[in-house]
DNA sequence: TGTGGAAGTCATCAATTGTTGACTTAGGGT
DNA sequence: ACCCTAAGTCAACAATTGATGACTTCCACA
C-alpha cells in the first residue's frame, strides 16, 4: 500500500522504471490481490506501457515474485521487549490507517491466497522472511509454533480490517480491542516461559 | 468445501437444480474465491449449462449473495462451555482436513476479500450470521470486541492453512500448536471475567 | 392427445487480460 | 554528425469470462 510516485519526466532510465513498476505492482497487489491487479493498471500507475512489464519481468507471475522478494523485509517488525512488541503490534493492527509498508507482504499474502501459484510463491517467501525472523526473535523451544500462532493472528486482523475497516466497532470499543489484542499477543508470547 | 453430488438423471426439477447450483457455487467460492470461480465450472459441477445460472440468479454477484445467504449458519459452532468451545475450535482449525462445511462461510469471506462487491456482501452477512451469534454466545459487556478478536484468530488460522496446509510444522509441533491455540482462545474468552 | 409454458441448451457477443512482435525514439560513443 | 543499441510505444492476438437471446425438449393439464 505504498504511495506511488508519478514517475514524471524521468525517461530512458531502465533501473528507475523497473523500480516504479515494482512500487506500483506492490501497491496494486496489496490492495487488490494477484488476480484483480491488472498489468495495464499497474503500468498506468507506473507511467509506462503495459508491454514493458512482460518485457522486464517475463510475465505477471515473475513480477509477483519480484515484488515479494523486494518487499518482504518484515524482519524489522520484530524487536524490543515482549511488552513493547505486543503494544506496537496491537496498535498497528487496530489503529494505523492502512497499516504500514512493512505489512504489505502480509496483505499481499492474504489477498492472493486464492491463486495457487501466487500462494505458493508467497508461502515460500513468507516462511523465510516473516516466520523465520519472527521465530528467531521469539526464541525458545517452541518459537516456531508461537510464530505461527501470532502470524495467524496478525493475518486474521489484517483480513478482518480489509473486509471491515472499523470492525463495526465504535471508538471506545476499538480501544478495548487494542488493549485485548495486546494482552492476547503478550499471553501467547509469554505462555510457559520465564 | 462441500462435496457436490453428480446431479445425475434428476432433470426438469427447478428447485433441485437451483440447489445443485448453490452447492457447486459454494464449493467453488470456498475453494477459489469469488474471482477465480468461473460460472462455467460451477455449472459443470452442478451438471447444468452456464446460462442457467444467470437465468436463475440474475448474475454472478447475485449467485454469490445467494450462496452466502444459504451457507452462513455458523451459529451452531457456538455452544458448550468455554473450555469445550476452545478445544473444539483449536482442533478444527489445526487438525480437520479441510475444515468443515460450517467453516465454508469463513473460507468464502477470506478468499473473496479482494473483490470489493463480494467483500461488501460477505461483510454484511458475516456480521449478522457469524459475529453476532458469536458475541451472543460469549456474552458480557465486551462480547463484541472479544468476538472480533476470536473471529480474526479463526480467519487467520484459515488463511494460514489455506496458504500452507501443514503450517510447515511436524506432527509433534502441530500438537503443540493445537494446545497453544486452545489456550489462546480460552484466555481471550476468559480475560477479565469470572 | 395435443398444446402452452417452463426447463434447459446452444451459439454468440462484448469486454477484459496477459502476452507478443513490429515499430519508433532517444542518446551516448566513435 | 552518424548510427547502433537499448528504452519505450502501439496494435493486435488468443484465451477467458459473464451475459444474452433464440432455439429445443419435456411435462402437466385441459
């Protein structure tokens, strides 16, 4: 959900054009999912012709893979104390308007879950760039299990908000939601450990 | 993800044909999402011509709405004690091969989240047929908030498993996952109440 | 037993989408 | 100043998809 620059008056620069395409594609994939994101619209956002995309990346699938590879550095999400992490995540999930660039990979994954090939690509990158750093940060014997749980919770919140931005809840209830989510994350992180 | 009968040799029966179409459509929508589910494939599954669908339901969107309206009785999920519910849900989420017919509505929702109109339809029905019964079963002042949290968790587990059926985990770890998920649900259900 | 209308099929249309190949244009090195 | 190559555009194709109207077939009822 990254803002996309107009790419005005910067012509004949393959590297920059390639980057514009990647940015526009990430935005479209995150917003609309693999299927609904059209090459022509991505190209229009990037300010180039649709043919360039197939030309540069080989095809839509390869573009998708390239976007995932360029996007998915969610590792920076995982730092600080457990309390800090829980609060930060809960706030991001409930309050931040359209999440964050760091969450693009999650949005892309969930919005593309129904496309078998896109799902396979995102599964692999999700494992290596999301769950593994998360498990490493969590630490301990069952870190991978906890990572899967928290990942599922984050994705679920993402889906919920994608379908229903305000969760059909009022302001006060959103505060409650954030607080309880924080507790839920903390409880999951801390269960059965010092 | 309901199995679909062959619909063999039962012709000239509008009501039954209509039901066959609904069953096939629910299956396809749940498996592939709104976009990827083609009217021709749905018709083939139901054993009728694709033209009949537009004829009976008016169009793809109306068919989707009809499927949601006919499917989403998730209310029966919500019964028993909190411990029983948590165990049942955790088992269903982690272990049951392709979930359950009762979860079709969830699958449809998450697989169709990227189609604005389908998302709007599923949001409304999800609220009335999933979150409201859930909140009612939960009870208490902040039941709606808790329902949103648990709903997100369930959806997230659904997405995770849709992308990655075994969570990249071994048997023993799946047991851990189920146990921890049960604890997570129970904790969320019980936080701040008797 | 015909006959009207519902149930179902077939052919086809219009729109969209990913992709390809031919074409044009810019710009730097000689 | 030329020209060769890379960068970019344009037009078009083939496949798919949802939708529509004309046609055919079957059943119930008079």
